[in-house]
C-alpha cells in the first residue's frame, strides 16, 4: 500500500478491504454503519499482526516485517 501511495497510484485516503480475513458477527438484525479515520501505518501493522497470528495457527512461518520508509 505504501508503495502505491508513493508512486501516486492511489491516494490512501479511502481503503476498502475484502472481508475474507476480518472476523465478524453476521447478525443481519444488528449492525452499525461507521467510518473511522485511522492512520494507514497503524492499519498495516494490525493487518500484519492478524495475518501472522493466522499463520501461526496453521504452523506456517511469520511474514517478514515491512520496512517503513521515512517521508
């Protein structure tokens, strides 16, 4: 994502994700529609952590930590 932003392929203001790896309570009667402003770096860190937890459960090696570039 950071590379795409740096190369001006995306703005990074809005990000949509495929919910394949997002845990959810699928009760159709209860939901809220919310927008949350969150720095991209925090989202990427949380995503990497969640992916690595899933990989540990499946006895796979952790992914290498992405290096953040100074701006």
